[in-house]
C-alpha cells in the first residue's frame, strides 16, 4: 500500500493530524505532509473531510520470472545433519509437485560429506556447502551473510528453514538483508499452482487463530517451520550427489560477535523427538522431587520425561525438556500429561501426538479437550498406581 496527500485538495485543517496516533503527519505551509512514522493504518483517510488523502495498492514492478527453485537451509551440529532440515526437504519434495522446479539444500559449517549426501535421499537435487573454518562457530550474522550471497546468486523463489534457536536468529537477519518477507514458526505450507505463491500457515493470537500469509511483492518467499511438524520421508528415487563447496573470501565477512566458548550441555543433549513415549509434568507435580515418579513411569514404558513451561520456569526440569510454543514440538505415539492444565502454548507443542493421556485433578482443565483418555484425580496418587500396575503386568484399567 502507498499513501499520498493531494495538495490541490488539502486545506491544512489539521483533522488528519488529530486522528494520527503515530505522529506521522505534520502541517507545513498549510499542507499535510506524511513522514516515515506512518504505518498505513488509514485513520487520516477516514478523518479527512476533503478527500485529500488517498491510499492505493502498489503494484509490484519487479519481474520474478528469474526466481526459481526451493532452497532449504539444513542445520548441523557437531558435523551431523539435524532432522529438522530433512523434514523440510521432505516437505519441499511435496511442494515441488505443484512447482516442477529444483530443490537445493544448504549446509554451513564443518559437515561430514556422508551427512551432506543424506540430503539427496530426502529430495535435494543439489547441495551447497559452506565448509570454511570461518563457519566453525555458529555466529548468526556470519551465517546470514553467507546465505544472502548464495540466494542473491541462485535466486530461489522459496527459502525454508527450521524454526530452531539458530533458525530464529539467522533467518530474520537474512530476510532484512534481502528486503523480503518472512513468516516465522509456520505449521503448514501449501503452494498455489497458478500463482506459484507459497501459502504459509502459522498460529497467532496465542494459538487461537491460524493465519495464512503470502508474500506477493518480494522474493524469495521465506518461512521458518517448527521442527517435527512435517514427517521426515525418504524418496524412492536414487539421486546422484551433486555437491558444490562454496568458495568464499573471509575478508568479505564481518561479525559483531567475539566467540568465547561452546557449551553443549553435558547430560542435557536430549532429543525428545527420538522417543515414542513421553511422560510430561507440569505445575501440578508440585516440586522437582516429584518428577522422579515420572522418570520411573517413563523408564517402564521405554520413554523419556518432558515438562511444561511452568515446570521449567520453576526450575524443576531443565529447558531441553520443555514442550510447547516456546519449547519443543513433539508427536510421539503416546504422550502422558501429568498435572498439566493444557494452556494453548503447551497444546501447540504436543497436540499432534497419536495418543494423549491426561491426568489432572481439575475435571475442567483444557488438556482434557485434546486427550484421548482422561483421568481425573491427584497425579501424585495416580502415577504410583500406574507404576505398580505396570510392574505387576496387569491391565492399567480394570
């Protein structure tokens, strides 16, 4: 959208000035002028009695025909490809049915060649690798500069990355550098075959509304996607690896950071998505010591322990175990929610689980709306009974 003042109609009356909440209008020489504070809300247009202010949709003047392809940023850790990137390659392969273009993977850092080759099993036609020692440490401004160089050269029409801690810092910088739009934390992607627009769906207003966003006037169309929203699927076609190692000039890269050290969180490198069974605790567990009950139950079921944000904020469980909008997104075969009320933010991270069992003494707790099975009662009484039944080998429900 664009906004302009029609000088031949403006009287300098000041009605628009009083209507503007953003100090975006000044009266100079009895004519209204709009400055950079304007957010295009349209309040001044409605306030003007002389129809002296107009808003109009700006038609894109750039031709995007030279932008083709889907590019996926595939993150790695300690030389190994992360699953979140492979999930996005799998989804890109599905999107490409409506685009009929090429799919490329981008790896940055000291990634093992055999790991890079994995990308071709999940749909990549080409892989670009930034393997210089400059990328040894995950400095987001250096990474975003590298991605910007590649995108400006290769011109993909779609760029996807996982909404991991790294993705959430690298990609917004990248979007700003490229002057294009970005939809963050998507939970769904779809392509309009005729317009080639990427329809990007994400929850908003605390998860109460699902918004679908398109980027009409700039390229590439960029989105970060929550890990484990899409399934990681190998394709049947055998792809011949086409890997290009990028030649870069270190002097062209600048960083505002000074690397000090890396702490991989010894003993806390848990990947919740590796487990088919998750036993999760919330505020209803009362204190950290009571999580030992959940660990016993999880061990008996061959699973692991997770937690809601309330339990993590209380210091009962460390952050790598957090499930929810500000934690991990999981979809195990069995999710047991113990003492978790079921806030929208938590449901966003686990409601796609195959089977959900909820234990809560509040029969009106929101968690019961998404649960397949609900047990109303004190979690500190019910969990020990479940543990006892499992040890005895008897049925959990009489």
